[in-house]
C-alpha cells in the first residue's frame, strides 16, 4: 500500500502561516491529533483585560468578515471592494479583493462560479473544517 500524505496550511490569529505535512500510515486518530493542533493554533490570541485598543485587522481578515455579510446570497469582487471602502475608509484595488476572495475559495469557505471576466462567490454554510477555522474568533 503506498504511503498516504496529508498537507494542511492555515494562518493563525497573528497572521503566521502554518504548513503541516504528514506522510506514512495515517489513521483517524493521527489525523484527529493534527486537526486538534490546527484548531488550537488557528484561534486568535485572547485579548488581555488591560488592552486599550482592539487589534488591527489584516486585509484578509477584513475581507473575510465582509464576505460573511453575504451569507445567504451571491456576490462579486466589486461588492466586496465597495463594502471595504465604505466600512474602512481606505481604497482597495479590485485585484487585491479578488486575490483574498480566491484564497477563501482555496480554503473551502467560498464557492466560485463563472469565469475570470466575472466571478460570482457564494458563502458555504457553516460546519466545514475550513469554514470554522477561518471564522472562529
């Protein structure tokens, strides 16, 4: 039987990218332990009681949060771009918004339909591992 391989990539609350690659004879128990690590490390750090300012969100976190506004309806990159500029008062290029939406597709949070000339995104329902790890705070 050929060796099995599982590769998991995710970002923790501090923006650090974690890449785990497990190769060999894999059991459900081993995969469960790896997923426990992902869940543990993927959470945002707890705020201290004497923190004066809320932590500054990255653009990725901001785009992720804006995408949840469209939980039950399709949207386009232009919608996210407009909402971002309204909410945060900063310009964001359409290509940047599209790049972050593409990363959410890669992580299993969004589904994408259409073509490069006009992608339409739909938020996947909660419950998948990727969705939970990206949105839990």
